[in-house]
């Protein structure tokens, strides 16, 4: 018994050692990849039908287009010198040149001042409502600055130099930040309406990532469906944050996530697991220990995803799904037999048992079988959660550029404005056009024409 116990301990130590010595990267762990392939396993891809057509081009064009057409007449023959001015034209050959002319537009409004001959009072003409003070800047300049700071993530100091180069006036940092807060306030009603529209979606992507604010670790929570993206900042990551945001407690559809325990506390919605996370974790188990069950499970998930993506219906038949479940459960059962046993807890010690990554992954696959295979059962459920990860990726780039946010208020403003710009980008809008619309109070509260057909057909 002593020798058998020593062999058992040695087997467990070897398994843990192999996992510790295997380096994790974006291909074999939950670390998000810098680039991901397009997910075609469901019909919920945002912007798939809004990136072409004349209306999209108009929405993408922000400049005041000046189109000039002139003719290069053929008046005589370059070979024999014959006069061709009275010869009819048989066709045209066009060449085009596109250029940018930097133009500073200054508008002065002179209000007349008169004295009433009857009552001797001084009367002054009324100024336009968008000119409340002696000097102000137009929404075009504001939109360009906000786009630089929020969307393009240009440092405020560099944005100041760029605007000085264009208009010859240096704007202060406080002025630029005031424009950001102005847009943040203008988008409050849009965010509320987008939240209501998001609750009507059949499938929603959820994810979270850390963000440094005031030298502390905050979390950005993203909720995406169809062409809508909403990001919220919260001090916590788990259930407290989800409860305060208030989307999942009211949602009754299907959520796709990376198996965070806080999401499973909401039984009012179905849960689908991100296949990309599972495949990367399976790859790590294969590279570290070479378990056969992990290889078989990876092959099964990849083959099923390819099979579903190739179908027009984007789902398996009930008979095919039953066969998939049988194969899935068989792999899990064989894997449990091949895995080394878990060491028992020593007397007097409390807490969870120490388990290897392979043990944890196998238990998760067994416990959340329905979530891992949900993409094959319903047409509207995608295989991956890449949509939410893509929506969050720019927040990490912003942190690398800025280091951290100095104020919680501006961090909230960044989340709301970037949510709006990403949503409008999925609908085919130029960011400068979208910002000017919001500053004018014309942010679309509900644009069903460019929504992706209620997000899902037959997903419920």
C-alpha cells in the first residue's frame, strides 16, 4: 500500500509539473488572441448586411463632397490634323483625381443694436441658439476631436497640437474634455433605448475585462447582440456588478460567455459556452499531458462547428444532436477513467481540493454539457464569444496608450461613447457623422431598418 501510494503521488506530481512547464499563450489558454477568425456558426454576425449600398456610403462620407467634371475635347486629329469639332462623340474615357483641401470656416454674426424712439430702450438682434457666447467651436471640430481622443485613442496633448495645426488656435485640455462630457450627456437617452433593444435579442454575448482607473482595478462589462454594443464600468467583476448593471436579471434569451460562475446564477436565461476558450484549454492539456480524451474532444468540437457552419440551417437535426451527445459523454467518461485520481484532503484542512487544469476542464465539460453543445442545437447560437472579445479589445489598447484613467467620470464617458461608436459602425456610419448626430440630439434611438432581422431567426 505504501508503494502504491507513492506511485499515485508521483503520477499526480508529474501531471502538475507538465502543466506548470507548458507555456500558455493565446492558442492554448483563455488569453484573448490578437486576431480571430470570422465565426460563421450562427446567423447573428453584426453588420453582415449593412456594409454595402448607397445609404451606407452616404453614412460613411463625412466630407463636404465637391465634385467637378470637365471635358477634355478632341478638336482635331493628332495623326492627320483633321478638324473634329463637328464630329459626334462615340464614347468617353474617364480619369479621376481625389484630393483634400484644408479649409477653416469662420462665421461671424453681427447683431444689430438699436434704440427704440418710442421708449428709448436698447434693442439687440437675437443670436443663433448654437452661439451662446463670444467665441465657440462648431460640432464638426468637436466631433473630430472626440473621434481622435476616444476612437483613435490619440493622447490629448497630440490632439491639441493637431487642432492647432489645422485652425491656428490652441484648445486647452479642459475644453477637449468638456466636449467629451458633452457627448457623454447627450448619449444618455440613446444608452437607455439601446439597453431596451438589447433585452429583446434572442442571443447576447457577455464578457468583461479589467481597466485601470484612479490607480485601481475596475472592470468593463460588455453586452453585445446584433448591431448593438453596450459597455459599462464597475468596480467589481462578479454578480454584484451584473446585478447593478441590470441587464441579465431581466433577460430571457441565450447568453454566450466564457463560463464565469457569476453568469450561471441567472437561471432565467440559457447559457452557451465559448468554443474558442474550450479549444484553447484543450490545446493546453494536450501540449502539457497529451491526454487522449482532450484530443478526441477537440476533434469533436471542431468537426461539429465545421459541420454546423456549412449548413444553411445552422443546426443539427434532433437525431444528429442525440448522436453528438452520446459521443460527447463517451469521451468524458473515458477521460475520467484515464485521469489520475485526486488526492484526498488532509485531516484538519479546509477549502477546495487542489486540482490540475485538466481535472478542472474535464469537470467543467461534464457539468456544462448543454452549454458546450448549445451551438449545435439552436440556429441562432454561435460557437464562439469572439464578438464580445472584439468589442472589448479596444479598451485594452486605450489602457496601453493612456496608462489609466484619472477620473471615474471620464472612464464612464469612454465606455458609453465607445459603445455608441461601435454600434454605429456596425450600422455603417462614419464616426464623425455619428458624433455630430449625437451632438445635434439626433442619435438614433431605434433603427430597425439596419438591425439584423431581429438578431436571430428561430433561435428560440
